[in-house]
């Protein structure tokens, strides 16, 4: 049995951007071509982490980190931009076997260390 949370998610989802870096290789004459950032617009619900998640993480997560609920399948390390801030995706709970929505924990990228 699969639960369809997509209808509930549509009510609360907002746009966010997935940033993928493509390239970063040497061309035919041996000159390094840096990776190009491709931005993909997606929809999801981005929520602050609850106090339980902050405590369970043992200091791994802070109040700047967020939880993402989306129908898009993200990979570990994907970079997401939302509300002018960048976050790195950490694999969350895998709900794909019984739901149409996935949960990901997102760690905020430091402003001193841009991606």
C-alpha cells in the first residue's frame, strides 16, 4: 500500500532551486574548463528542524538547518538554494517504498564557504 501525500504537499510547497555542477574537465588541448552551474527549479516544502531533530543529531544540526519534503529524488550532497541561502542535502528517511514524498535533512552552507 502506498500513501499519496503529494496532494497535501502541494498545498504547502514553495519553489526552490537545485544547483548542479556539470563539467570540470580538461579539454582536447589540455586546458582545464571549470564546472558550469546549472540551476533547476523545483517545488517542495522546506521547514525548520524541530527541537527533537536538533537534539537527536547530537550537535550535528543547528537552527539554520532545514528539512525538505519533496517528490523529487535528491542525491547526497546536492546543493539547494532557498530564500537566498544555500543548503547541502543529507539523505533523510527513505519513504519511496510506501509514499510518494521523500524527506531530506539540509545543512546550511556557511557564508564563508560558498559552493
